[in-house]
């Protein structure tokens, strides 16, 4: 961790393309010493997704330049939902749903921020807080007297989150969300000395409301910094695929799919995303961009991006497994080289079946090995033994990527069983199923 200097955080955000706008006094505030700054995370789902990585990296850079990051999980505001950037009312979650989501998000933030130096008591260590601590016990009359009186309706109507919803209509709940977020800033200022709030560019109105509330109630100055909302070069929404959002939780988006998401980004986006989402140096990124321009077919920038992000979010073992599975599907990695961890991942990506050895062996009892017809039907690559036999006779079956002859119905155990007693059976060139043969 480096000592904070004037503009060090702003300069880091600026060259990475992560600086959208900021208040006038933020540079001098950063120059005076360690600043406590926060970003809020909405627990509307059990996991953060890749769209959350820009604000996460904002806190990472805040910590790396010597300041103290505060990650605020919205266990209170999550019961309402931030209307910023939304065209319609948010679906309301139960208290139990929000609390469960908060637990998952806490774990994910710990992969990016250092919370361990005294649990937030030392100058640079991160703090993790939940606004349920002060929002859930808050009484309506108290809130209206102590917070609401400082804001006019005209002031609130000037904010984009309210103006954008006028035609469709906006509920009092959504309209008042701005005041709750402003109150969060005030409470963090009181409890942890927070003088900086960061967030996406759609949060500017909420941030400035908090700055105003601190000025009015605590007679103190506070600052704001926003980062750009990420888009793709093709104009599609970042972090969305045909199957939906790309989550940081490996149970919702497997490490393999996570790796592939980054590996498949557009050439025009790769350098920008390396700046946004990784901690690679400026020189390293520029060298990767040069290599990509000279040898685009190698996808070196995308590979570096995929490796950096998968390792950070899922760990080095999951990265190795994701690369092995990627090599199996799209490269020259042979099934026999797959690790046990890779098979665990492969089972989530291909049709899978657990079978007893006695159910998939030579029915004659002559010890001929595994019955390929039964393997095909076990994973659903054939609807029946008859369909599987026709597929075999037509030369469309492989075991562990080795094409079988028309009469090779039985495969010896020593050739078929791989790590963890797995067998990979194939239909054609692209369809694979995984069978685990239990003794």
C-alpha cells in the first residue's frame, strides 16, 4: 500500500478510464491525509455480478493509494431497492431474502479488499458495514424531522433518478430512496469519519444529496467521485450473455463460463477492460494491446483478462480447471490430462450421469469393458440402445475424444476410465457427456 498523495487516486482512476466526474474539493481532501470513502452495494440478488466490478475496483484503488475503503452492504436500503437507472418499480424482497443476499456479498467483497488488518481498525484496512444497523430501527417521524426537512421537493425533482420516472409515475418509496442514501453517508461520516462517496455515474444525484445533508447537519465538507457505466463496443449491455447475467458466485456462473465470458470479449473492448478490471500496470496493458494489434488471432489480451479475473474471483485452482476445460472444448487438451478439479467443472458444463459399474458393463459377463450404448443413453446423447447403436454404426461416437469403429461397442476399462473414474462419451464433434462409473 502506498502513501496517499494529491491526485494519486484521481490519476489512477483517470488513466484507467474510471473517472467520470468528481466534486471540486476531492483532490485537496485526498492530499490532506487518509480519507475514508465508501461505496454501497445493493443486495437485490444472492451474488454480485460483473457489473458490480467497476465500483469494487474503485474501492480497491482507494485502498491501494493509501486510503480506507468502506464497503456498505444495503441490508436496509435493499428492502426498498435503488430506483436509479430503473424504468419501473423494483420488486420488494423480504427481510430474510435480503439478509441471505448480504451474507453472500460480504464473502465476495473479501476477495478484493483487505479487511484483515485489525478488522478495519488500522488506517488503511477496509471496513464492511450493513446499513440495516441504523435504517431498520429508524422511526418515520424521526427520519422526517431530522432528514426530510433538509430537502425540498424541488431539489429532489431535479435529480435524474426522479425526472426519468415522471411520465411512468414514481412511488413515494422510490422517490424517497435518495434521502435514505444521503442518511447512509451521514451515518458513515458520524461512525467512521467517511468524507468521500464513490459510485457509478447514475449515483451522482444520491451522492450530492448526502454531501448536502452532511453540510447541513454536521457543518462538514464531504466529496463525491463517480465512475462510468460500462458498455460494450457493440452497444450491448455489459455483463449480459444469452443465458443472463454473469455472476461472481461460482454456483450461478461456473468458473468455466466466467473465464469464457472474459476470453470472448470483443477485441475493441479488451484493452479497456484490462484497465477497468485488473491491477496490471499501464506498461503491461499497453504491451498486451500492441500484441493484440499485431497478432489478434492469439487473443493474448483476452487471455490475460480471463486469467486475471478468474483467478481473482474464483482462485488459482478454479482458474487452472477453467483453462483445462476450455482447452478440452476448444483446444488440444486430451481427456487423460484433465485434473479432478477439471472434471468437477466439466460435469457442470456437459450432460452428466452417475452410474453403477454393473449397469454399464458388458451384458454378456465376459468382461468386455464398458458398454458404449449404455453410456450414451445414460447421459441422454441417445434416446435408446437402438438409437445409440445406429449412431455407433454411422461412426458418430467417441470415448475420451477417440472415435470408435462401427463394431467397438465395448471399451476396456483401462482405456475408458479417467480421473475420478470418469468417462467422456461424445456424439459427433461437439456434443459430449460425462459419466462417473461407481464401483
